[in-house]
């Protein structure tokens, strides 16, 4: 399927089914490229794209493997029903089938340059720590690198000090609430990953990187649930984090954040409380809260993000699994009002942009549907409003809790969909749009 086009709702087809459980012939490679099949260190497949279903480990360079997935589980390599995707997998109801990347139960997933080689890697949060699938830049990956942490990692966030996802010294925040810790991973030198910076907080549940001023450095903002505060780690002139943060008292139990810098230089932060309520606070350059307004959500929210909605100015998108709604809010005078909403069945829990080139508005949103074992794509109308169903739906692993869908990992002009499942690990759909 090509990229989702704005306003072409009539071309979207509902196509949802169970993910294909692929039989994959693995060939294990080390970051140096030398084969290493002794079974140690959690070695994993190096995945090949464009292999036309050839699962011979000797084909090509000898360190990649073709992935042959069969829709519905029947039919072999020679069964062409449903057509072939660029990964060699048969299509699932008109879409590429998901393929297993990593079997370890996953809590979150992020696509970012972790190794400092200007290639987009896949970073996975697990109960045992952080796992990195280093990318070769052509749709293949080296074996996972396991980064032990003091406790389970629940959330991953990009905290790059640059606008682009590539480059920057601080790259990923890994949130570990059980140990009151946030680990900040910096870009490594090739595969020699630099040890993380560790900051502590009062039950941190989320963390964001935000360039507040024109110095180009990203501050770190941490949601601290047990103290009801935002811990603001303001970068020094040397680019380092301070020994202690400034704490902004909010009350409640902030659990998830979405930040937006305004033209005035102030910062607008949407705060999702652990109770499901939402508020928006505005913070000036002196780190003083200048506004604090509730958002009238009608059910417990589970995720939120900012999106630019044409002439309406920056808008807030909130997803609520309780009433299966995705709602767009805009600011009207002194308050926030509901502008558009759609119903999406399947208990939507996480919202993320898809195909999101730097400096451009999202072309669509992706929603993880926990009860439908799928991801739904919600496109835009021509006037930058959410479109009504029917939606495009992609089968995924069981109970997806997090997703990434805005990056092209194999360089062919199409974005991939990467999904984290606490039951079945990390799955990828090649060329999703």
C-alpha cells in the first residue's frame, strides 16, 4: 500500500486479521559482520528486505536471511495468493503481513539513531532492560544489543537536542518507575554505546526532551507521579544536565506528557494524569507556570499528542479506550473545546503520527487497538480535520501497547510500522504506507 493520502478516504479499505506467525530461517551476525552462531548473548536474525522469499542463509552477502510469511498459515514459498511484499511476505487482506523482529515481551518501542552511525535503529523497552536492534540502513539489522537496567523499562522517549531524529548527543530517555530513575542514552560511537546519564525522580512515568530556548540544547522534562511535579532539567551552557532539576508543582499524578513550543518562546505542556484527566499548562522562559487549564475529556484518557491543524493553530489529540474515541481539541479564547471526534472500536490506547517528515504535519495518526490486535490509521481531510471511518486497519501482534510508524527503515520511500506487544514481542510491517 502506498502512503496514506490526505482526503482519499474512499480508497481506504478495512482489512483486519490475525498476524502471520512466520517460520524464519535465522542466520546470526555480530555487529562486526562476522557470523556468530554459538547461541550466546541473545543473538537474533539479521532481517533482509527484497529477498523475494528466499530463505537461504547463503544468498546475497551471506549474513542476511529472507523472510517468507504465508497469509493464514498455509501455502509455501511457491504460493502466490495475496501477492508478495518487499520483505518477501504474503499480504494480509491487501496489506503486508507483520513479521517478528524480536520475541522478548516489549513495553515500548522507538525508532532513533542509538549507535551514532546516522542509521535508524529500533530501540525496545522490556522488563529486563533496553534492547537495541542496530540498523544497516537497508532494512537489515545486526543482532540485538542488550542494555541492562536497574528495573523494568516502561517508556521510551526521544530526547535529541536537534530537530532531526538523527544525530545529537542525548537520544533516548528510558523510564524506570520501579527504581525512580530515568536513563538518558547518548549516541554511541558505532556499536560502542556510551553509558547512560542517570537522573532520579519521584516515581517518574514519562520524560521528554524539549528545546526551550535558541541555544539548540534540549532540556529534559520528567513527569513525577508521586510528588505531582514536573522535574525540569535545564541544560547548562556547556550542554550538560544540572545536578538537580527545577520542580514545577502541578498536583495530581502526572503520567504522560506532550510538549509544544509556542512562537512566543513559552512552552505548552499537555499533562495526562494517572486518573485519566488532562490539563494543559503554559510555562514561560523563567520556568513559571502562567496558565493551567483543564481539558474537558469525557472518559479516562490513555494517550495524547500535539498536531497542527491548519488555521486552527496547534491542536491536541487525545485517545480514550473507555469510550473508544479519538478526539481533537483546540483552544478557544480562554479554554479548550472539542473540535472533532471519531469512534474507533477495539480499545485504542496509544496514538502516534505516521509518515511524519521533519518540519511537516502528520499525514495521518496511528492508533494501537489493544482488544483488536491491530493498528488503525486515521487520515486527514483536506482542511486538516480527522476523517470519519472507514479506517485502514493493520493486523499486528496480540495486544499492541506501543507503535512507531513515521520512519523509512529500508530507504525505499515507504514508512514501516513497528509495534510492541507485552505478549509477543516486537513486530514490523514493511512498507505499511
